[in-house]
């Protein structure tokens, strides 16, 4: 099994619903996202996935969230609480929609809210 990973950063604000504590108030983070792709077979260029394609797909999600109040953006406005756990799941779904195919799979995303706190969503 082979694996590639890219990372990007963005800044956004959010507040947590159903939470008791300071994070129930609007606050911001300088997020870092890591997107992992795996597969066995390389393409004609002997790559698992073109980093440019993976970066472009991830950039579309980053651009959607960057410098926004995430609570105001679907699906975080009603369906999902904008926790790091749910944001990692959202990234995996959105980037996977563009990148995953019968040869490769976006299988793991890690979202760092701070230098010391991260959440990971991974599928089998």
C-alpha cells in the first residue's frame, strides 16, 4: 500500500453548539489540514495521485472555509457542529468526491485547531 499526504492552512472562526465552556463563544483558529490518499497501483506517470490535483481539490474546500464564520456555512449552519472531528469528516467527503476512484482513496484527514490539538477522521 502506498500513501501520499498534503497539508494546507486556513483561518476561520466558529462557535460550538451544545458545549459548556469558552468555546461556546465565537472564536478563531489557524487551522492546518492534512489529507491522506492511499492505493496500491501507480498511474502511467508512476504516481499514486498528482499532488497538483490533490492540492486543487483541497484548496476548493479551504477557500470555502477560509476567513469565514464556519457556523454560517452549510453543512455547519444546521447539520453539523463545526468541531474539528466533524470538519475532518467534511474534508474527507468533499476532497474524496473529487480524488477517490477505483485506484486511489482519500482515506484520512487530520485537522489541527492548534499546534497541540488535532482530530482525525479515517475510513477503512
